[in-house]
C-alpha cells in the first residue's frame, strides 16, 4: 500500500456529517450484516481535535469469517480492501490508497480492539486536556514521520496505551 503524506488539519465541524452520511450509506449497503453498531472513531470523532482529514468508521460484525463476503460488496461500492491487521479486522479505505477520505474497519463487535477504540475515543472526548496532549503529539509525529504512516502510528501507541490503562497524564 502507498503511504500518503501525513497532514494534520485543525478540527473540521463537517466531520460528524461526513461520518453520518457514510454511516447511512453503509447501513443501506450491508445493514443486515452489522452486529452491534457503526461507530465514528479516530481523531475526527473528537470535537475540537486536529486530525488527518480521514473519517474512521468502525463497523461491528459477528466475526471476521462471517464478514468475509462483505469484502467484495464494499470493493464494488468504491472501497479499496487491504489486509492490514487481518487477524483483528477487515480494513478498507476510499477513494484510493493515495487519496483517502475514509477508513473503514470491520471489527468483531465487543472484541478487545472494539473496546480499545471506543475507550480511547471516549477518553479524549471527556478530557480536553488529554485531547490537547494527544493533538500536540500528533503534530510532532506528523512533522517527524510525514512520509512514514506506519512509524507515525506506532509512535502514538505508548500514549494510547497509557490512556487505556488509566495512567495519569500531566
């Protein structure tokens, strides 16, 4: 997969609407296969937080094997499939790997990954100081790893782990 340059933008109040529009589209497309909910996750889901302008969507599914048939349906509807972390999710982007407006994660509902993403998002939503710390880190890492998306993501993980384990942040 091609790594697009990492650009962090200030919060865009249209991001929730972009999520809601895609959520409605996904319900119409694969609604019978959704187990649980469709969640807006990632930084665009946190009001006021700067982010890569990519809407992260997590769809609960019964299991990865039960959702395999959705790959063809989603690809036919404009998503690009990539077997990133295929042991825990089915991952898609659109419109292209080079230009991404949406990331779609089919994740088993109530799995550890499901809970991690919801917990982290909700912690950022609930604590503006924590969100500000995360935003500062994101800007620093985007400057350092602007062409290395995987390194950028890996370097955020210690912060995310501290939040998930309840470690206090100064």
